[in-house]
């Protein structure tokens, strides 16, 4: 089990410490999955606070999108510094190790859709959502399914190995769930109805819901997955959702002690 952790970018010694801390009950951990506007980050933040109140320390919350946004910012900077689209394509392929086709598509979008005003990856726009999804799937995951796992999972495990509770928000594919399942970390799916999802997107981002992005593979890859420890709806009272997660997470931690 611990030897397999190297495939996820985690040194076996770090994995051993993390698992020991989990099994001793010193720390708690969970990974959260859910579609756009399901409330993953908000619920994870609130669960982190509740864990502190229960004596497990306020959990640090990590997001799977963090390394993706960092890479997109690097890509935007490269494109912005290039004198032409052709130069930008070649620079992306060389400096970011992207395929030629991925470099062409990302450059095209940045040149055409942003009209010279290059965005920041943190901005919530349809263009950025498309670029993040494209980079995540076509740019990286299609060439290496575990590329992002090796980017975000070690940060979670480092916290656990150091004796700090930690949560991870934004799991989107079955292979991203696997490390958590193998190492005993609780897996949570937040369900949201389509109407609530669309209303939240309008209210949060001021944008009309885009079916092409909402229904992309990146959003739907876990629709039929049945291996979650907990599936809970998050349409209404987030407080009830957080309480439900805590009510399952504490017994999950205690179960690791048995």
C-alpha cells in the first residue's frame, strides 16, 4: 500500500507517517468531490473549522485547482510575452511541455477571446473555465492520467505526516479518488441539483450557465462512481451538510483505530 504512494508523488516514508497519524486518531482528513457550484470549497472550509472545535486542529484546506491555476498563470505570462501567436505556441510547447495541439488551442483562445487583455487564472469567467478544463484534461491528463494527482496529493499528505488535519477539495476523476481510498482518507461527494447549480453560478459569477462547461467530462467523470464513503446533498442549508460530513468523518476516524 505505502509503496504505491510513490506513483502519486508521495514518498513512502511520508505516506507511512501520514497513515500512522490517521490511524492513531491524531488527525482527520477527507477529500471532497462535486460539480461546479456544489459548495465543495465552502463546505471543506467549514468542516475544517469544526474539526478544530472537536480537538483535531483546524484542518488546512487544499484545492485541486491550485496547481492548475498556477500553471495557467505561467502559460498566460508566456503567451503575453510572445511577439506572435506562432512564437507563443512554440514557447508553450517548449517551456510547459505541452503538446503542439494543446499549445495551439490555448494560444488561440488567449489571443482571440481575451482580445489582448490577458486574464488572471483566478478570475471566474467562461474563458478561464474553458482554459482550466482544457489544460487539465487535454493538456495534461490525456498524456498522463496521474499528472495532477502528483501535483496536489503530496501537499495533503505532507500536512498529515506533520500531524496536521487536512482536507482536499475538487476531486474530479476516479484515479484521483484512489489514493484516498487506499490510505484510509474519507471520500465525500456533494450533490447539487441542476437548478440550484445554475442559480449559484449566476449569483456567484454573474454569468449565464454554460452547458458545454457544466456537462464537460471534467465535471461528469464521477457521475456514476459508487465508491464514496458519503454522498450528501448541498442544495439548501450548508450547515446541515457540514454537520452530516462531521457526523460521518468522526466515526470514520475512530474506525481507523479499530
